[in-house]
């Protein structure tokens, strides 16, 4: 169970943009990622799922879209996240929880669809966030799924969060324009009104709940209570992540790390930026006893699962901007590797190709590519966090300032592939400078040393 999702409505952001973001996590070992654009001629007419034998015929006239698939495609595409030619964004998926009551009533479908498939068969064919929910919902009802997942969609006006409920059922909620969401690896949606214009779900969801006696509450419908979990594992693995981010952006939230009733929808005390989202997805309980780099006890430092950790493969913030020309509206912010030691780079989505250092990631180590360079920085930084943290923080702030300047100076008539290339090369140059500074500083702290000089 991996990943953490962050969603921001347009009136909750400082510039009126919508943002959907996720730290995509894997195992402890490297799983190289790449950043690509899939053009209409590259999109298949029929989709064949590698992990299962299901075959899905696809509509004609797909849109182009960005994606962050695994370099090794032997287990499927795992396209991850992207923005299509209509400026609609999708991130798939957040692994979530379920319970035995649901699985007994609507078991997972072994020969169904899953995370490896969703983005490829949905994103190229939708022109709004709501349409994304509806298309994926129809596919889930027809083919079923073999896992529990959360998926987010956005356009310039709306952000939708969708969760699978058993093998064939699903529900989705429009995030209020003035709200944000932090979603760890649990079923996250709480209070749910099936008849509201703010929600979508399987046509038979209400009848399904009644028929199988799934709702444990005395009043109303809470999807987390009905379809999700509230286990001891949640109190260590999931709830603390939501608690830490919520208490930072919503200081009046009087909650605890193990709280099983942390709200799904939250309002921040101020407008949020891309950097705020990156901070949240880079967090590791700073200034608490639970920080692995902090001064708590050995038990406290290992008590709760942090958002930033060695399993971070790639992190994206899919920003759909208002008040700019359509070609500049979709920005696919992207960082590879553990989030404490990397920084997001903004890439325009209306392009036909991506920069080599993000696109051509090899399966084996190559420090000329951003994925492997960032893994190297993280490995060094993790060994002595206090020594390197100021260097890393300065690199992050200075690089983000450069990126904001480049975005402000870009015009619709500019060659956006060339702009993206300059952004990638700036990242590479600045990251190499950081690596050099860390090497010089670290060499002075080696244990294999001696005080006397000859």
C-alpha cells in the first residue's frame, strides 16, 4: 500500500488554478520512472491488460496526453498521471482500504482492470473531470477491478475524487472549490449524499448498500464507515499522514495522529500554492517526535509512516491554470525520487515530446538522467540529514524561483518543447551543483580520517 494524494480546489489556490497531486510510491528498491507524451498515433485501438487477460476496445480520435509510466513495462504500463490535450488531468491511483463485508457482497474481479490500466484507457478520451469519473465508472461496472483504489480528475473548474468500492461499485465526490484534501492509503470519502449534484456513483449503489446491510451508522451515509477500514494499521500507516498535513494547513483542527475520524474535506487558513503541495508531499513529521531525522526516541521515530520516504518514485502536481491561454494552462509539475531531497520542475503539457533527461530513463544507474541523479542525492542526504539539509533547502528555493520566472516569461507563441528542454537542463545543472557541494562537504566528515597532517 503506497502513495499519498493531495487535491486543491480553484478557490483554495492562490492563483485560481486547480491542482491534483500524488506522491507515487513503490517498494524499497528503485523502480525507474520516465516522463513521456503519448500522441494519438501511439495510442492503441484496443487495450490489452498485461496483468490480466481482459481486452478493452477503445474509442476513436484519442487526445494526446502526458504520462509517467514505469520504465520496465513487463507488468503493464502504469501510466501514473497526466494532462491531456483538452487540459483535463488524471492521477491513478491511490491504493485504499476495504473490508470483508464489502468483499463478501462484491468480490474483486481477478480478471478485471486495475492501476496499471486506468489512465491509458480513460485520459485520452475525456473533455472534463466529470466525464473522467463517468468513463472510468462505466468501465468498472463492465469489467470490474481486482483492487481498491482512489483516482482524481481535474479541469480548470472542477476537482473530482473517485474511489472503487468492491469489484464493480464506485463513488466520487466533487471537491468544493474552496477546499483541499489530503488522502493517504485508506478509503477516504466520509459523508456522502447520493442525490447531491456534488456526487456521482454506481447506479445501484444505494440499493446495494441496503440489500447487503453494509451501512453501520444510525444516520446518513459515511463511505469510510461503510466500505473502508478503521484498523490498528490505519492508526500507524494512514491517519498520521492526514493528521500532520491537516494540522499544518488548518491549525484549528484539534485532532490526534491516530484519529480514525479525520475529515475528508478541509479548508486551509490561507490560499495554497504549488510549493505548499510539494511541502505536504515532502513531509516527514518535522518538528514532532515522530520525525525520522528528529530528536525523538527510537520508538517514536519509527512509529508512523511518513509521506516522504525512500519509496517515493515520482511526485506530480497537475496544475490547470485559469487566466492564461489554453496552450499554457496545463502544467505537469514533476519530481523523481524521494521528496525530501528533490524539487518539482514545471513542464507544459501541450507538447509532442518530453526532455531527454526525464524521458530516457534507463533501468540501470545513469547519473545523466534525473531519476538516477535524484536517487543519488537522496541516498547521500539521508545518510546525514542535518549536514546536508541547508544545502538541499537552498537548492529547492532557488530552483523554484527560477521556474516561476520561466513560467511568467513564457508566451503562447514560444516553442513549448524548447521551454521544457531548458527547464530540464536547468534542473540537471542545478542538481549537479548540489551534488558537488554535498560531496565536498561530506568528504570533510568521513569517519576514515585522522587529526594530524604531515
